[in-house]
């Protein structure tokens, strides 16, 4: 398995109260199959799509932990990255821990409080499939402290930022291999509600000039920053949402049919916090599984 570039999103997992229920939900929603997975502790299941690794589901070891999806960024030296996180005002939640021969993980929070993971690959690099239906395609952090957070990610991970409007992303579609999905518009903002608990519910994203939301795309170090190289982004939690709402990452999964996926999620016991709406990069929705973990789905545009 090829190694991921430094700082690229390379893995996602969901921490759930009921692992078996999670397998039923995501198996029904994305067609995933499961096998016993490696974990730093507790029960864990690897999720596969077409026989390729796409994610993991883990049983929460502590009921106080949030029921949530987490994203991991690749590092070739986890000790150095952890030191940089502390130096730049972040917090290390879980010190580096070896997960068998698979690799080494750590968990941290940015200066705004959004939690993310680090992964130093051993035998496992991360995703074996992404940006295809049933697999991860994008992530973005929602924060109230954009200046501190922008500087943090650019120092720790070497991200190159493109602010909304700099690249004209509000007027065109990127290469379909590089989706920048969190694009809201005025109508999309109306589709979500402030009490849904989701900043992703139409609050904006790349190219959302009509909604007036501040958004920054991230491109890896050594690339030309812009929509064709972007691997994630930063949006702002607006005053429309409760003050106690924490900063967080929202991760997206590619799907073949956004509307059908949203309907299936409800049938499986989940809920829709932002009904399907169109963005310059396809059609998206923000969903919760039957245990409350939030995620987004994106149906890429049809190639012309």
C-alpha cells in the first residue's frame, strides 16, 4: 500500500456506543462489509467497500466520549508533529501509541478545540479507496477562531490556504478528482436549522460566496494552492448556532445518489440535519447515524 503524503487525510473512524448497531447502519447505508480490526484498546471493526479499507468503527471505551467521526492526518514523524501541536497552541489528548504493526496514532485538538488524529504508518497506510462511492472524499473543520486555527494548521501541517474567492471557486467546478464539497448557498442555508446542532447544515464551504461564509481551502505543502490540489478546508461557525456548540471536523463520504442515501439513512434509524442540496461540486447532505454521529455525503456532478 502506498504511503500517504505528509499531512494528507489518511483515515477516518467512528466512536460508537454500540459497535454492532453501527455495522448494521453503515452496512445498510454504504454497503460496507466488516472484519475485526486493530485498535489501541477495545473492540474495533474495519470497514471495507469493494474489499478495500475505507474506515473503521470502534466501540467507545468511555461513555463520556463523544459519539462522532474522527479524521486522521498522515505524518512521517509523529513525535515531531506532536511537539509542533503543543508549540502552536494545540492540545495533545492522546500521546502517541503503537497499534500493533499497523502504525502509531495520537489525538489532538487545535486552538479552537476541534479534535483530530495523527497517523504514522507502519504496515497500514490508511485508505485503500477514497473519492469513490462508499468512501471518504473530504473533510473540513468548523471553528470560531479562524485566525488562530488557520495559523495552527499551516504551521503544524504545512497547509497552503486559499481563501474564498481567491481562485474563483465560486464560479466553476474543479477537477472531479479533487472535490471541495462544503459549498452552501442561500437556499442551502435555509435547508438546515440552527437547532440541528450542525454547522455543516448550510453554513457554507468552498465557493459559498452567496452565503457570505468565510471559507479557506487547504492544499498540501509543495503544491500550487487552489481547488485542484485542495484536500480539506476550514469554515466558520456563525452566530446562527448556539454559543456552546464546540468546534469540530465534518467528514464527507462520496455516494452515487445523495437523495437516495439520505432516505436510506432515515429508514435505518438515522436523521437528516441538512436535506440534499446542490453545490458547485455536486449534491450534498448532512446526516446523523442511528447513534448520533454526524457526517456528510456528496454525490459528485455528472461529467460533461
